[in-house]
C-alpha cells in the first residue's frame, strides 16, 4: 500500500505541470504569430512609403555643386540641364567606368554645351552607393563646397540620401530625383519589372539603414582615393 501511494504521488507530480506547460507554449506561439504579422504589416507599409514617388525638385537657389550618380543617361542629362540653369558651379559625376573618359561621357549624354567641359569632374572609384557618398565627400572637402544637388533616379534617392547624409553630415544636400520612363511610378504593382526593381531597392535600403548596427569598424586606409578627369 505505501508503494502504491508513492506511485500515485509520482504520477500526479509528473502529470500536474503538463497543462500549464502546454498553455505557455500556446501563448508563446500566439505571441510569435502576432509579432510576425506585425513585422509583415510594418514591412508592407514601409514598401508602400518607399514606392511612393517624391515630388520634383523646384528649388530656385543654386548649390555649390551638382552631383550625378551613374546609372542612366537621364541622370546626366538632368545634371547638364541644371548646369545650364545656373543651379551649380561644378558638376561631379560619381561612379564612372574607368574605360569612359569625359569626352565620351558628355557625347553619350547628348547636346552638352562646349563651355561645360571646364566645369565637369569625374570620379572613378565608387562601385556602389556607399562608395558614391565617400567619393563625393572627398571631392567636396577638397574643393571646400558646402552644398550640393544630388541627381539620381527617384527609387534610388532614399538610399542615396541615407548614404550621403552619413558621409557628409555638415553638407546641405538638395535631392533632385529623375523619373525614368521605363520605371512606372504610378500603380507599379502589376508591372513585374518595376515591382521587382522597387522591392529589391527597398531591400537594399533596409540593409543600408541597419548596416551600422552590424558593420565592423572600417580599416584604416580603406577609404577611396579621389580620382578626377577633366578636359
């Protein structure tokens, strides 16, 4: 009989916590599901914000420099047009292929005025948007410029502004987005190419946004060295 009581006591001790443990598991799973749903909703809201085209820049005051990020002829054409309008003293084109010189670059851009050749500099070091920002920061510092107009595609502008403001916190940056015809900026979701581009660019923006949390310190001497080309 005593052994039977011990058996019932052990059985009750083992079975007793089963219901509370199962309840805690259900609560944890419910909380995880709610958190996942919240993150998905937040990510979707962020994508909607990101894919909303900005307004065209119409500021009349000039800046010291106009900076064009390579990636499409419309960007360079817009930079040249800004120079025609007197919106900047010098045009800097960042991220140019090393095999392309100034003559070829301006020839591809279309009708570039002859006087523009004296006021254009080319940077060959940048290989990505972060590199564009660092290359431009060195060029701006060398020339003592304090303000710039940043010319790139509208969907690339959020990430570009993020990188440029990190690299040049004391510089005034005026965004000048361009709107390529091949990228639909209204009702983009039915267009597979545009949707893929915007979702991919949004992912790159998030990676750039959170990079400082996970990035290792930059080794000394790893900053790009400015290289210019002039006629």
